[in-house]
C-alpha cells in the first residue's frame, strides 16, 4: 500500500484552494516561487500553521521554519489537520515577537461561540481596541515576548531568508525588534498591513512601508503576478517586500 505523504498532500491542497478559491489568501500559493530548498524562514503570527506548512514544504529537509504563535489554543482542529507542530523541519515557539522583550498581555476577542484567536493582538502600546471593537468581549492573557533579534541570537540563526508577519497591526514593532536581523540578512518578507489594524497603535501603514523602503526594499502586491506598488491600499492586505538588488526577478 503506498505511503500517505501528509505534508505533501496538505501543501498541495492549500495551494489549490489559494490559487482557485476565495477561502485562503491568494498569496499563499506564491511561496513556492519565493522560498527555495535550504531556506530559513520565520513565520510570525502562525496561528494554526497554514503558512508554516507551506514554508516547510518549500524549504524542504535542508531548510527550517521557526513558527511563532503565542496563543497556544489557537485553531486546535486545523492545527491537528495541518500537523505543523510535528514536522521535522519546524520549530514552534509559544511566544509573541515585539519591539522589546518582556511579558505582556495579548488581547483575545470573544464571540458568542468562543475566542476569535486569529484577531488577537499584543496590547503593548495599543491605544484602543481598534478593529476588534465589534466583538462582545476581550480577555487579556500574559505571554512571553521576545524580539526577532533576540530569537535569532538564541537560536543561533546565521541566516534568515524569508520572514512572514501577520500580527494584527503590530508589524512595525516586530520589524523594530528585528532591525539587526533585517539589515544583516535582508530576507524576503510577506507582511499583512491594514490601516484598520495599525490604527490601534497610532501609526500608519505608510510608516511600515517607509521603514522597509529606507532599508533598500521594494513593495509588491499580487495581481496575477507580483507588481510594484507605492502604498498600501484598501484592495490588498498582504504585501511582498524584496531587497532592490533581488527585486528584478519578481513576477
């Protein structure tokens, strides 16, 4: 009886749904062209591990994925289905990344059905509920916070090739805490950037873009291919950033 290759099957299914249906991020299927075997990847805000599993498949047995998710009970069913926490080339880190190390509250919104963990955000320096003000209730839970630079030093990472960040508006804080890593390794990045999320921290999407452009990055949005864009707009929420010296090959 043929061996059932679960990682390959889940990756293929996710890529199909991403490419042809509205149920998953369109940008997910593009990772196969952005991450190559042997790459070291960091998935910040990994939730159930959808992006981690795709990165794991693309990086292969010679690569590695560091999956960052502070809400340990996030999406239990899909976490089991994707199986990212049991893959040989993934290390799961139950913590948050931010601008400073410490122990801070992560604010989890609740609906009548339970926690909406995918909308949780780090309360550090937040000034309002922002985009989660629509929810019935919020619960704060303390989590360990590390910086990206601190994580890379602790794990002894000599390279970071790909960095994905989806932290409900706190993307600039993650970048600030990883300045040395970004400037040293110049990883390709995929960031979720939405004004409705950044508003709670009282900075704008343009500040995230300016931080990266000032360090030699170019921004792209997916329109049946990666195309250069100058600013964040309401029609897209995921943006690719590549160093200018590598950007000419982006399609």
